C-alpha cells in the first residue's frame, strides 16, 4: 500500500466543527484556506453570523475549457467534548469527519497538491466548502444554487460506497412544521365549546402518511407530534414535524404541491392550520449529461466506476437540481459516520486520491 501522511487530516479532524460551533467551523475553514492559497487559489468568503462562513476557492479559467466545481462541507455532527480525537492503525483512520467528510476534503486537497506539484498551476477548477450541510444546508443552499450556473460539472466528496461506488442518485427531501390552533375548553363542563387541535393533528397525520408511495421511493413521515395542555382540557394547539423524501421529480412535485393543500382538510371544524418549511434539497436523478460525465471519467481512468443510488441527501442534490451534471461519493470508503466509531480506509484514500488527481489533471490542463 502506498504510504500517505495523514498529519493534515489529523489537524482538521481534531478541530471541533460541529455545525453549531461557528468558531470551530471557521477555524477549519481558515485551515483549508492556509493550504489552498499556496496552490494558486483565490478565496471568496461568504460571511455568516449564526453559522460558519462558506468559502469559494477559484482558479483562472482557460478559454472555452470546462469548469469543474469540487464540493465539500466543513461541519460535522458532534458538539464539543464528545468525539474529538484522531487515531490510526495499519488499515484505518478514526475520528469525527474521517468518513463524513473531512476525509473527502483531504482527498480533494491531496489531489490538488499533486496537480500543483506536477504542473505548477491549477486552472478550470474551483472548490466550494459550506458550513451547514449536516443540518440541511438551510443557509448555504442559496449560495450553492447561485453559483451553479458557472459550472459544467460538479464532483462531491461525500464517502464512497464499499466497492468505491460513486453516487448517481439521491432522494430529495422536504421538511415542514405544521401548527394547528383550536379552542381550549374544560373537557367535563364545556366539551362542546372546545375545538380539538389534537384530533385535527391525528387526522392530518393519517392523511400525510397516505401520501407515501414506497414502490416509487416516496415516503412522508410525521416524525414528531406534540399538543394539548392536560387530560381534562380540549387541546387548543398541536404541532407536527414532517419529513418527505422522494426519488423521482414527478413525485417531488406531487408531494410539494399536496402537503400545503392537505393541511386544511383535517375535518375538524374550528381548527386552523399554518405551515412552515418546504423543499430542503432537490431530488438527484441519473441523466444523460451525468452519464456523459461518467463516460469521460472512465476514459481518463481506463476503467468504469461503479455506481449506486442512496436514500440520504447531500449538497450534490442542490447542484444536480440546478441542472449541473453531478457525481457524488468521491471521498474515501468508511463507516460509522455520525457515530463515535467513525473511520475511513487508508487503502481507499490511496485509490481516491489517485483517481481524482487524474480526473482533475484532465480538466486543469485542457486547452
């Protein structure tokens, strides 16, 4: 096995960059700036007050050459003091983000360093690192969508599959908060005066669940429900937290259209409903342009990459939803992500860095 120095990976893994830790996320971003600027990248900082800053690294573009965006995120899921240390043995590296996705950022960084060392310059390749992917990219998705039209292709560095599959499809996701407002009344003395928000919530839960079409990859889940004051009071208020996932664009459109209409059809007179939320990430589906990108990578590498589709989402959904041919899963293979057992394969780093170096060399040296 080729030997890789994981010192820089250790450095960023041991910076706590839980999404809610803005100082830590920004420190991780400043560290990436320190490493990418010497490779000729300029940086644009999208300053934020409540989440970490988003960073866009850019290089010069050769006339008429395809422009590629490398996409990653700086944040991880563990608050300070829970899981913060890096270690390694002969086969694995361990620590928060080794798999999701500081390991992927390290793959991209290593390939770019290889490119710069060989050619002394990098062209036609930009890098976007966002700060809030793990909580749904609620802020950064607007930046990502705004930038998308500048690019001919996107490579996302979430973890690879167990056989180094790259990801060609991901479910889209929408989230909602539905609030139901009724009228409180004493359940014994004035039952007839009450308007029961809990009853409306129960009926609405059943109606929402009925939107699920498992055979088409569509699920609607009321994951959290609360309401009421006490057992002897008609409930004046209730709340539903809803997540919808979909595999096909038509299903995405059906669900996004139906849910806001459905909330008023709970059938309990006197209870009103309001809704917040909506589409979080577009569905990512295989396309002819994406297949052309895969074919191009196969020509560059001399072999075809295995592919898979996943139910989970990533920022690749956003780029794909904006019409950019996008492939995900170019980080290392690992497992245990979002747990204290998170790890990534050293062999996998070797393979991915070699592949990404070859792919980026093709785009950077294009005339």
